[in-house]
């Protein structure tokens, strides 16, 4: 059967659009009666999780189409069965990384019939808790958390409700969550190594919030990479942004105002790197002639700005796909050991560094 849909409206919850009796929406019982099979058989056809003969499946599917039956996932959740819904929590939907991640997640779970609910919780903790509470009330089968500042305490209701949880980019929330992430320290190390090989010895960084993920990992990796190349990390050449283009411009301006400005700046994501290009341009500096700029993510805009941005590609859509696969595996095996999957990155060399 094709993907089921949910109708949401006022009044009583509906299980379909039409009935064979004219007394309301069609139910599983109506489908079973007209097809001459048991309600269990209809359920097996709907879920696809148990074998049903091809002839029976065709007969049930034909009756479903005739009656306009729609499965009521909300009622299934209340009865203890799976709701066929997954929640995705992101930090900032205006950041192109997250729509790409959402697309990968949707691709991974579509064949299983799951519907994805999306929440943008960039405004802070209360929206996070409100949405996760709503997810518990809706009895979602699982949640992918791609918001950088979600705590164990906020995830605890999901654990108690038995929802599967996969976090993206976080180091892990206890032992009940799977993690899909990039290797943030290695990303920074590879960026520094490239800039060092280009002849730069006075580097700077526009990091994310130092206590956030992946900000902390990329800042630590940057400092360790400098040391490994015989260079000393300097607080004067470190500035923090909040992942936005505007914050990147502000942080870059602070670095360029130093008496000895850096000759190359590593930015912890592409949006801040594009802001860094804005700041250099506003000061009349040439990129990369006066200062080189290197970002992370390889969002679409990275290849469109001038000069085109050299960056470390973190495949957001692939991360979403892997997160979806991990979530489905966790839903199918709640007692399995939590896993951490690292998604590979690579350097994309363009004109800015």
C-alpha cells in the first residue's frame, strides 16, 4: 500500500473518509467485512510487517481504495501501537545545513511509512521542552535531535516514554541515544593543516559558541592542530560567533582589528565564513591576498559567493540519512547497544584560501 496520510481537523478523530454503511468514516472492521478477511489481516496489509498472500493483499487494497479508508495513526499510538511519526528537532531552519539534513532523514524513513514532524527550536530552551513534551504526548516512535544545546534532562521524558532517540553532532546523551556526527576535532585539524601547507603561520578562528556542539570540538581541534604544527594558540586571534552570517562578520571584524591581524581565518561553519568575507570586503581587504578564509559544511552558497569559499564538506543530507537509518534500527531493537557513527568529511578547495 502507498504512504498513509493523516487528516487533522476539529471534532472526533477520524479513521477514514467514507464508509460502506453510510454511518461515518470507514474502519478496519468495515474493510475486513467487505474483503472477507479478519481485522488482523487488514492490519498486516497496512503495516507490511507480516506476510500476506499477494491475492489477499490485492483484495484488501482494493477495498481500502473503494471505502477511502485512512489509517488513524493517533489512535494507533493511544492503543500502544506505533504512531508512525518521527520528530526532528533542529537549531535554526534558516541555516541551509538543516533542510539538507531533513531531506536525508525523510528519504531514509519514507519507505517505512513514517511521517516527520519538524521543530525549529533556535529561540531557546522553553521551545525545546515544549516540543519534546508534545512529541511524548503524540507518542512519536522516535526523535532525531539536531539542536546543539539539548540536555539529558530535556531528553529524559523521551526515554521514559520509550521513544527512540538519535542525536546529531552531540557527543552523546547517556547510554540510551545513538549519535551521528562528523569528527569535529579532525575537521579543524585538517583545516589548519591545509592553511599551514599554504604558508600561513599566523592563524585565527571564528568559532561557534565555545560550550556548544560542535563549537567546542572544532575550537579544541583548532588549538591542538596549531600546537602540533609548532604554533601557539592566541586568545587575541580567537573570536566566537553564533553560527549566523552576521555573527561571523562581527567576529571577523574583531580579528582584523588586531595590531597583527591573522593571515588566514578558520570559520567553524560556512555562514560565519561568508560573514567573514563580508567583513574583509568592508575593510577593503583582498581574499585570499590579504587574509584567507576557510569554512565548514559546504552549503550551496559556498560556491556562489565571491570569492568562492574553500570549505570542509560535511554531508548534511548523508548525516540525515544515517540518522534516519539508526532511528529505525533503534525503533526495531530498543534494547540494542547505543552506537556512534562518524560521517566522513573532505576538503573542497576553491578561491578563498
